[in-house]
């Protein structure tokens, strides 16, 4: 029997729930060619959402071509350009013949030594030249617009793990090049998203950054408890087991409705359930999950300074007025001038989220682990 809950992968079809509003909004951005940056903390479902929205209109709307690129492995502009050219060509082409024809038409001038390889049954372009030696690398950025013009179609370029460009050498210069080219493209939209919220906000929300006001900023929310209830009940039912809506709601609440963790906890609970899932089963599944994360969290805490660890504990225990003498002393945070430094260091690591005066721990299980385990030993 297939396990009905999935985590750590892009989810689709029966594994995907809710997000109707966000999907509609993205589809409308595709149609109106509105550049969009999608921002959320880790593992709330950005990649799955884009995949869903693309799938929704990809087959219906022949007039839009999609290019999907994940730049996670790119470490510098050269690698970016190379992947960009390769993916653009591959995604434009439905067969090996059209890939070859498109490559000849669009990139043979840029990359004369390209060839086709078929390592895994799927045709792939092998670029025979080192892009570094080519002075026309930036022309690659114009490929989507060039294709849009030639084929009389709209092109939507979706780039996942976009924050990676923030790690490139000379990143600001590179960002300026991207923005200068992209803003000229009348028939192309850029949908940019990534797993590091802090870096994404730096790229898009900072008024001195080249990407400031590049397009819409879409902040996605967690999935509501009511939606999780329906989803979990249905997935149990589909596989011959049962869970009450109330228990399903309790399950999602334990991990604060965090999409990745709800699916993980639901899977752990489902595996422990013979026929009917109870709150006791959910509790024991949660303990197993915390146990499996223990080492990861211990290592994480080890990588922080003592004051950073104390600050995390203070947040977990509900402290709010961090500059008060009492809080500073109780949690051994040093002077009040330290708070800003601690906050920035933890923000940079994407461990906390700050909205106005409110500071929250991003990872609900880290929070629970700190309260239940770390505070006892720390
Ligand atoms: N709409 C959804 N319905 C059900 N589960 C979801 C949904 N979106 C996300 N999830 C759960 O969250 C997990 C992470 O989703 P996804 O990889 O799309 O998030 P992400 O925001 O792109 O993550 P990252 O920040 O690591 O890039 C999925 O594997 C799945 O378990
Ligand atoms: Mg992702």
C-alpha cells in the first residue's frame, strides 16, 4: 500500500492541498507577465506551489512557454549562464529533433560546439565550450525574449533557489546585469523563489538592491488547520484507515500547521495506526520525530554562541521585552545593545522570523525541542 503522506519532495496531485488563492494568483501573474518573487520561511510549499500553477495552465495555454531552472548548484555567473542556456533550450523543445533545431537557431552563435547526449533516456544538451571564454554570455539572458519574439508566445521563466545569486562573487554587479536585461523583456515574466527567506528579502526588499521593486512580492502563508483536517482525514480514508477530524486538527496543531512537518507527522502517525488513529498515536509519532531530529538540533545549538542559544531559549519561553534588565539578567544575554546583534545573527541563519516587534522561531519542532529537551540540559 502506498503511504499517503509525502514530505521533502515537491508535492502534486493527491499529496497537494489547498493553495487555491495562491495558485490562481500565480496563474494570473503568468498570464499578465508580472514578475513575481515568492517569499516564505523554509518548507512552506513554494516549489510545490509554482509546480502546481505551471501544471494548471501548461497544457491548456499553448501560448505560454515555461522554463524551469533550479540554480541551487550554481556558484558563479558562468555556471548560471551555462545552466540557463541549457535549460532554456531543453524546456523549449518537445523532442530531440526540435531541441537540435532550436539549439541551432538560438544558441549556435553563442555556443558553437553543442551536441546532444542521451545519458538516461532523456535528451540533454551538452555544451562543448566553456562559457567563460565567450564574450557574449549576457546574450544568453536575452534568449527567453528572443524565443518569445520568434515563436510569438509568452515565456515564463521560473527560477528556484534564486537566493543563490547572493552567494556569487561580485553579486551586486551580477544582479544589476540580470535586472537590466530582464526589465527590457516585454514578453517574458520572471518568477523567482528560494528556500532562504532572509537572503530573498535582502535581494527583493532592500531599497538599495538592484532587484528592489522588480515586481510583485508574494508572501505565502502556512496552510490553515481546517484544510489540514480535511486533507488528513481524506488521505487516511483513501488508504483504509480512519482519523477523526478533531484528531487530524490536533495533529497539525502539534507542528503549528507547518506544511512539511504536518506531512511528516501524519506519515509517522499513519504508519503507527492499524485502523484508527488516536491522539495517543499522534503523541508517540511526535516523540519519534523529535527523537530523529535530536542530533541535528544538538549540532545546530553547538554551532551557535552561548548568548545566541540563550536568546533562542528566551524566545521559546515567551519572553518579549528583551531589553529589560530582568530578561537580560535571567537569560544571560549581556547588555541591551547586544540584542540587535543577536537578532541579526539568528535572522541571517533563518532561525527566527521578525514581524514588527514579534520574534518567532521559524522551525516549530526546534522550538518544541528547546522547550522539552534543551532547556532541561542547557
Ligand atoms: N500545498 C501543499 N499541500 C500539502 N503539502 C504541502 C504543500 N506544500 C508543501 N507541502 C509539504 O511541505 C513540503 C515542502 O514543500 P516544498 O518543497 O514545496 O516547500 P518549499 O517552500 O519550496 O521548501 P524550501 O524552502 O526548502 O525550498 C512538501 O514535501 C510537503 O510535504
Ligand atoms: Mg523549494
